[in-house]
């Protein structure tokens, strides 16, 4: 009896080492869809439900230890995972029958799926890599299918060896040839086997197609993708002129140039540093030629060089704080948020772990920090609207335009856009009637109806008082649209279509 137990131990070790060597040497060259089957998991699960939880745990522990030694970064991690798989499969040993392959296949498939989830959680998710759908479709499911396919062969071999050893323990001699015939006959006549083979054929066709698209034609499609990213951008129309009844011009537009930024930076851990570096460059160029960046922010510097709120009205101040913290109403603010000072708001925008801009507000000059925060806040207002550029500096000089254009290759997303400035004839006489324009506020945008919001964006210039406000929808005209392709750095390579905005005129 001891001799038979020793024989079982030796054979088990040989099977484990053989599967380990095959998994590390042969199967890497037989990868399908960049995955290989988990042979040691098959061995662990098979011995578990054949020999019980105790055997499954020991087989799982040593199988996982082999993986730890070869691939693991934390010794014992895979050993623990495989030990658990062996134990759980061993719990099904009471319902295990030699003739039924459906339960082993189901248990191995379930074990492989759980194994994939555990590896994703421990190796990727805890490091902040949350692309679960990609990992599921490209790793977990392909490896599961491959493992189940190999199980049809490997499990039958382990089953035969186990039966032979059990027969020896019982003093029963099993005819090797007859047993092989029986196993082969069982595989051939199984409807489940036919179904699995058909599934494997379809999977092989899919893998072949993926290999063609990703390997054979991968570089071709990648280059085309980089060169042909299609974008659609809304074109704001030039604001309509206002005439008196005699045709005399009262309000008109004057051509100007603005420096804009479109946030097409990859969303990674260094995004803040990249954007801040671009804004620093823009600020340096703009101010070097006597122009200035935008300053329409709810916080300003007082004469003593301290931050203070632009709004003196308490309700307007709280509305601004609510916008900063992403609250729809003032009532959603906590008591602590309502008591925030202007410096607290700046510090929050600079350093918050989730929504912060990554600006060193402690060591940089306050005026410099305020300019960066103002530009970042304006960019953030357009973050949920695709391909809408943010104005960083308006009505800039020709020298600034030339300098920006010369340095576009160093500033991804930065561009020069034609803009217009609103001018008034005899403004001191008609100011109270005609009114004036300005950038739409969050309150004004929220007050629009659902239909009106389709015509406006948070970057639009709207009427603030007088006729400019009353007849704003007419003066806005009809917006246009342009569709174009850009390369991988955001530069336009081809224009697909363009709808010119329509300008409206008003007579009084």
C-alpha cells in the first residue's frame, strides 16, 4: 500500500512539473489571441474534485508556488489563489462521477474566470488601472476558452491516471488499451464534445481575423487612425449688426484674433503637468507682446495682493462657490464649503486629488497662480463638450499671433482663431438702449430652456442688457458646423464638410 501511495505521489509531482514546463516553454509559442491555457489550474481543479479538498489544497499550493517562483512579484500570491481554487473544487468531490465530464468542465471554466478576476483586482485595479472591459475581452475570456479546450485532453489523461491508480489500490488491473478505447469512445460520442469543438473552430476563425487585423495589418490601421481622427466642431456665427430705421449702423463687429486651447491631452497621471506647461508657454508669449490672458474669474487680487471674491453679493458669491464644487444649487453646499474664503477656493482648485489642477499655489506668485487657475477653470467649463476650444487670450496683437503660430508644434491643442469685438457707434448716447454683450454666465445658461440650450454653449457671447439682451436669439444668428480630420497631435489634415453660420441683422 505504501508503495502505491509513493507511486501516486511521484506521478502527481511528475504531472505537475510536466504541466509547469509545458506552460512555460511550449505553450508561449502556441498562444492564441496573445493568451495561453492555464495548465496548472486544470491540474489543481481536477485533483481537487477527484481526490477532495485536502489534496486539492496541496496541489494548488505547490502549483501556485511554481508560478510565484517563475512569474510572481509577491511570493505566495499565486500559491494562495491556487490553494483556494483547489479547496473549492474539492468540495464537489462528493458529486463527482467519472463518466460525467460536464461538471469538471464547468468547474474549471468557473475557476479560470474567478482566477482572472482575482489577478485583475490584485495586479491592476489596486494600481489604479480600471480598464476592466478591455482586460475581460482580451485576457479573461480568451484564456478561459483556451483552457477549457485543452481541458478536454488534459483532464481525460489525468482521469485515466487517477482511475488506474485507484484500481491498483483496489487490486483491480485495468487493461491499458481497453481504457484508452473507452476514453476515446466517450469523447467522440459526447454531444458536449461536438459543441465545444464547434465553438473552438469559430473561436479559431475569430483569432485568425484578429491576428490579421492586429498583426498583419496592425501598423497600417494604426497609422491611418493617427492620421484620420474625425472631429465635428460647432462654429459660432458673427453677431448680427444693429441699424436704425434709416440704415445707420449702431452696433457692429470688428475682426480680432484670439488664442484658443482645445483639450485633447491624454487623460493620464501627467495630464495636469502637460496642460500647465502649455499654459505657461502661452502666457509667456502673450505677455511678452503686451497682451494679457483672460481674467473673467470669480476671484481677484486686492490692492494688498490677497485673494478676494469678485462678487460682493452673498448669493452671487455662494453661486460661484457652488460652481467651483460642481453643485447644481447653493443648498447642496455644506456649511464648511459656504464658509470657504477666496484663498481656500484657489487652494482647492490647485491641489484637490480628484479635480485639482496640480498647481503649486504655495511657492508661486499669487498673480501667476490666479492666471493659471483662471485659464484652467475656463477649460474645465468646456470639458464636457467635445471639441469646443477655450479662449485663453482675446484681441491679441499681430506679433502675438505670429509668435503663437511659430510655436504651435510645442503647444498641443493651442491655435489662433478669428474672433470679433463688439463695437458701438455713438455709444455714450445709445448705451442704455442698445446695451452691451459679454460671456454667458452659468446662471444664464442654467436659466435657458431645453430647446434654447441646443443653440448655446458656455463659451458663447450673449447680450447682457438692452436690445442686445432682448433680441439675443435673433442677433446670435444660426450656428455653423465643420467636420474635419486631425493627425495625432491635433492638427487639421483634411476638411470633410463645412456649414457656414448665418448672420442676422436688426433694424430699430
